[in-house]
């Protein structure tokens, strides 16, 4: 009897989890309509499916698809006033949040960029919500999510002759700021400048100042599966502070003293490491 109840509870938990992903997908589809509706007056908008690198580790020992590239979506915004025979600057705009997505929360930011003549691309990198459980569990925080963002940049340069490859900037806040740091530090040859607002910068510092619910994102079996105490090198590999010496392009970091998620001490550590 006890075993039967245990199985029922487990089944209900899985059903609730499935429904949560379905609700996320429905919300994403509705929000996509809002993107087109709210920017149709000033921008040509598209949403394309691209490929990034394979998962950083196989799902299991017999994972026959471990080498397959992962698919993800990216939003494209091109100003309607664009001069098609000229080259235009590109802004790469990764969304913030751990499990989050590029929602119309960013509408005013994109609108301002487009109004100023920038082409904008934003990747729904691995781990984003709104695309089902598999995409959610492909999270690679500080890892190959950066490959997806770089792939969106390369796609625009390769496929849109109006994009000027010598005028590409990356902009992000919070987790998006972390990705902006990783892009300019690891792929400085692909960007001319970067802006990182209240960026996640150092996982050792961050995990020490946040509760267990945060570390659970990393210790999940489909992610790292180990704590920072068990595998400190892996967490260092995913921290922008580890690559500070690579900086060779203009970088603007913004922070404040009262952010209730990315504490100022973490950002100051990044700044001091750069210095």
C-alpha cells in the first residue's frame, strides 16, 4: 500500500512538472505574438531556428546522440528604415535569468536600439523556458550557452549583408551580463565592445552568498551534478573572473549597491580582477 501511494505521488509530481512546461510553452507562443504586434511599426521581425554546439556532457553512458548539435531559436529585429545598400551595426542581446526567456519584458530596450538604427539578435540559449522540458534540462550555465549566443551573432554576420562585422556589440544584464562578459572575454575577436549590467561574475562568490535553492540549479543531475566543494574547477571554468586577463576590447560594467540578486561585492570582484 505504501509503495503504491509513493508511485502515485511520483506520478502526480511528474504530471505537474509536465504541465508547467506546457504552460511555459503556451505563454511563450502568446508573447511571441506580442513581439510582432508591438514592434511591427518600426522593425522587420523574425524568429529562426539555429544550431549550437552539442551538450557539454552525454545524458547517459549510452547516449548515442551526444555529438548532435543542439537546436535553439533566436529573435531578429531589423529597422524598417534600414538602408539596404549600407552596413549597419549589430547588437547581440542575451536575455537574463537562469531558466528564463527573451520575453517582451525587453520590448522598450529593443525598440530603442532599433529606433537608433541597430540590428538586434537575441538567442534563446539552452536552458531557456518556453520550449519544453528537454530544452530546459539542456541548461549549461556559464558553459555552452555562450556558444549559442555566439552562433546567433555569426548567423547574422553570415546571412545578412547589411550587418557590419566590424561593428558588433554585446549587451546584457544579470545573467545576460554574465554572458556579455564571457563573449567579450572568450571571443573578443568577434566583438568591438560590451556592456554588462549587474553581471553575474564569480560562482564561488555567488554561491557563498545565496541559499541552497540557487546551488540546486548546478547540482541537478541533468546539469553539473556536483557541488562547488566537489568540483571547484568546473565552477571556476564557468566564471568570468577566470578569464579577466583576456580583455582587449572596451567593456562597460554597471552595478549598484542595492541589487537584491547580484550583490555589489560580486561585481566589484570582477572589476578588481580586471584591474
